[in-house]
């Protein structure tokens, strides 16, 4: 083999192996498949639950006491309808914990380099969104909504419209839990077959004084393959949730917290088929405590 041919073969081999190596590094950046429970900030606790049944799945649970002194809630403001990753949202508004929130348009994801939106691109949340009293996305009956009052009392409106006086709101899609039980529509014989998938949900107690944010990783074989909506609803009911709402999941699924060195991603997002890469989304739900 000539020197030129050896150089060509080595170059081609390197070009093939480098992406595989980078992909492997991303896998090792995911949280370990071990359980964890700790207090993150006053009034905010975090639990990581690594399960093997009915399939490998990583579940992240943030429990928030909405009556905590000084706790503030922030929904992504309207102007200028620009997309952000959840980390960018948390960093920009100096929050402590944040998740992605509503479904949005436009969106496409063809390859790791061909997708929309990117950070800064315009995108629009579906259903009612209220940020600090400013409603900038209109209600829709098919988009149930989490509503938070000025007194930090939470409710979930299946009608898609929050009551007057709501300070912050993010819409999801369907209810998962009502009166402490999975909604019947998820388990009837006519219910559509659901695949395991990355999921995000919020749940509240009967008084609206406690809020659970549930983030389930998925689309990552042998690490975390997700839950069905019924499985997620059953999990929420076991946690003691009175009412729960399904938010945008899939590649949008992200949970972040403030850390000493900036932002820490607590779950394993998978955007454009790349693990640990965050998707820019239209809006988010964040929490701040002094």
C-alpha cells in the first residue's frame, strides 16, 4: 500500500470514528442509573428513580412546596417569542429549577443538523400561556392548563381556560390524573395504544399548595426507554397527586437546576437523536427561592 493510500485510509477511518466517539462521550454524560433523593433548595426536593421494570427507565421527580417563603414562579415571557433551551431560560432569568412546558409550533427534526427551532428562532406555544399576568397565547379546549394564582395556589383546568386573576399558566394536553386516580380515558378498551416515550408532567395536591414536576427520560435503549401515559398516570397517583397534566415530552423533555458553576441538567434529554443535547422550545416553567 502506498503512503498516499495509507494516509487516505487513515483519514477516512478517522472521519468515521470521530462521530462515533463523540456519540459515546454523550452517553457517559448522562446521570448514573442509581437512585437519589436530596433537597435542592428551600421548599424544593429532588428524587431520581432508576427502574428496570417494565423496562429500563429513569424518572426524575421535583416536589415543590408552593407556600415556601419567597418562592416565585416564572413562565417564559412573550417578547419576542424566541425559542430557548431550558438551561438558557434558567440562566437568563436567574432561576433555581426549570422544566420545558407547552407543546409548540413550528417544529421539525430531520437530522442532528437539520431541525427547527434553534435558539433565538420564533416559536409559538399551544394553548393558554400567562406570564406574570400577561396572557400571550389563547386558550384551547383541547389544551388543559396549569394555572397559578397570585397567592401561588395551583389548579389545573381541563377546559383549557384559567380563572380570572391567574398570574402564571402553561398549557399541556390532556389530564393524566383526576381526584387522585388515573383518568379512565387512558385505560378504556378504545384508548389508543401508547408507546413508551419521554414524558413531562405536572401534578398538584388537592389544596393546590404542592406541585410535582415529573420528567421521564426515554428513547435511549438499555438506559431509559420511557413510560406510556397510563404508566405515568399510575406513577403520579402513587405519589399522592390529586390532579395532573401531561406537558410536552419527547425530545423536549428537560429538567435543569442552578449550580455553583452555572446550570446542571438533571435528566438525559435527547434532541435530534443525540443524548444530553437540549432542544430549544417555546416556553418553560421555572421556580426561584432566595
